[in-house]
């Protein structure tokens, strides 16, 4: 399967240098790279961010509430995202298992970085992958794919409309998968990772698709303590 790569209609940006005004109001029209984007996947409100240009992290001046999603995990059981991750540092990503590049690279980077954590830190961390292609990403498919990344990662699937609404609530654009002229399935979604603090269960930080293993390795210990990078 192949995906297209178009600018994603979602929010989040690196901090502008001080000489450009510091804090920037970022609208839903801001373009970031992703597996694709468009149409119904666009988000509808603005977020304010501020970040150092040398940092991978984007710090949100107005943090996002955790999406109120009750979906199905890789064991086929109901999973309440808010309740199951409450009080835990949580990384949230929307993607799909047939993605040939951005999604597996993102999850692999997080998996490698998490190996530098202590056993207690790894037990505390929640890494949640919510599919943007639930028709093909069954619990079994998600489970097999994520075990190739990290068996501790949490995979969720369910109703597309609910997933799309949950993604939109945190500024991530998702459009329904479509078939292109070559017969390939095109899934369009924002490629940002949201980091929720264990202190208030809000996303104060997000990462783009160009975030490296070293970036996550440096930042994860801080995120686990409820700090911003």
C-alpha cells in the first residue's frame, strides 16, 4: 500500500525566533508534513505555541485536554483513553499500520528512545497509537504491527467518526481513507505526537515527524516528570 504526502491541515509549529515576535498564534491552516491531509480532517480552532528553534518540542501555551475516546485495544477489550492513562505521562499518535514511512518511523523512534528509560519509567509511560484507518486496522492487525515496534505500546481502533472527532479535539486532522487512481489506499492524517503531562493530563508539548531518536531520548525523562523540554 502507498500513501501520498501532502501538507497536513493541523496545528503546531516550531517557535519563531525572538526577532520574529516569539509567541505565534497558529491556525488550523498551518501546514505540517504528514502521511496526507485534507477535507474533513482539518481541525477547527487555533492554538498558541512557543518554542526555541533549536528544540524538537513545540510547547503549547494553551494545552489540549485529552481526547474523550473509548475504543477497542489490541486484545479486543474496551479502552477508555482518559481513564486508562490518567496520571501517566502519555504520548498519543494518530496513524495507520499500512503507512510505508512516517508512522513506523515515528513509533520506532519512540521505541528506541524509551529503551534508555529505567524499568519503572517504562512502566509509567503510556504510548498510544490510534488508527486513522480502522476498517483495515483490526485489533489483531494493530497488535501484530505494534509488537514489531514495542510490545508495551497501546493500539486502539474503533469507529472512524469518533476517532476523527477525538483527533480534531487536539488539532490533528484526519480524513477518511480513499482509493486513488492506481487503486492504492490513501490515508490522510496529521503526523504530530502529543505529549500529555502526568500532572494535569493535558498536552503541553507536541512533536513533528522530523523529531529524532535523540530528541525523544533527551525529552522523555523530563516529560515523565511533568516538565516541558
